[in-house]
C-alpha cells in the first residue's frame, strides 16, 4: 500500500515538475543571437565569441555570434533594433553605437530610446602606429612630418564614429595637422596597405598591432589608455606623448532592443558579469588587448550609454563633423 502511494506521488510530481521548472526558468527559452556589427575576425567579433562561449554555458543555451558589418556598424545595429524584444537577440555595442547616429544620415534608431543596456564588458586600448618605412619613432616626430607635408599623409579609417576614427580626428585638431582618411569596412581590410606603407598612420586595436610591432613592420607612437599597458611598456600614453585632449577610450557593452523584459535583462546581466569575471575569459580577452570591467548593473550600463550619447553629440558638433 505504501509503495503504491509513493509511486502515485512520484508520477504526480513528474507530471507537474516540467511546468514548474519552465515557470522558474521562463528565460531563456532558446538560443541567443549576439550581433557584432563589424567584420568577422576583427577584435569586436572575437570579443563577442569569447564572452559568448562562457555565457552560453552559464545560461544553458546555445549562443550564436553573427558578424554583421556594413554602414559604419549601422546595418547590424539596425537588425537588433528591429528584433523581437524577448531577450534572445543582443548587440555588442562599441563607441560607434553612440556616434554613428550623429555622423550618418538616415539612421532609424536612437542609442538610448531604441535599446536598453544589459552590461558593460570591457575597455580596449588603441595604439597609434605608423609603418616602419615611414621612418619616425615618436608621435611628435610624426606630427612634425605631417606639418611639413600638409594634406599629403593619410590614415586608415575603419568606420565613421569608431574610436580609431575619432582618436585620429581629435589628434589632427589638437596637433594642427592635416591627414586625409582612407575608409575601409573594418581594420583588417586596411592592414595590407598599412604594412606596405601605402597608408601613413593608423589607430589600431592593441591585439591587431602587437604581432606587427614585434616583427618590426609597424612602429608604435602612443597608446590610447589611462596608463601604459604591460604588453608595450615602453610606449607612452597619448597624454605622455603630449596630446591628452586627443584621447578617446574604446569600450564594449551588451545591449538589447527596447522593451526587453526586466527579467530577461537581469538574467543576462548576471550571466555576463559571471562570464567576464572568469579567469580564463579574462586571459583570453587580455590576449586580444581587451581589459574586462568590474561587475556592473544594467542600470549602470544605461547610464553609460546616455552619458556617452550626449557627450559625443556635443563633441562631434564642436569638431564640425557633420552627418553624411
């Protein structure tokens, strides 16, 4: 009698358990897509993949990273802005997320109104480099050379509104030099010309620059970071090189379409904070020249995005960079 009763109870529990579990685990209910709005193989794409690997295991669902370049990161960002706000589509946002709407006409989304923050992820030092064939070894030497040949030197521009673009434009302004931009759809596509000396200057992600600095094909003039980085300790910061006002710090954050439920954002925030706190993830990102941030909330991410959007709206107008 006892065994029959126990058996009935187990059957009854088994019948209600899936429903109870589904209620407790109402998000996520399936795979999550992370859109990286830059070319495959570039630093943003790799950052997204490193974080997705860990966050996927934490959340217990597959994560697909989709590199979707185009239109100065606008193509991929538009895809996420128009996605169903159920927490299953995320965007890896960088500085261009808040600058492109100011610099490019016809953008259909707003970085603050059309999205909500999930988590801040990392910052990424950028290195000012020249091809070794140019024959300069300091940033002041490069500025002097540019002044001797106004309008004759060019630079690799991997997208309007990226930190690499804005760092160079602010350097031009603060140093009083004239360089003209050669646009590419992402940094990797411009590297062959830079290495051959057909481009005179570039701001590169640290991970992109390091192999070419080590083999002597590129020369580092300054690093855009609050302090020197251990990978290239002899290279001064932009401030130490004499141009503090030209510094633009690059960052990474994860965002979702506006209207994404609070529950989904909370779960995603917790998972992402756990992911970037993992020592293995930290090292893999460090190998990419990316430094993880401290644990943070979705509300803090929203504050970052609002502040950066307003800051760059004012800064770009002051620089007279008009929407094109």
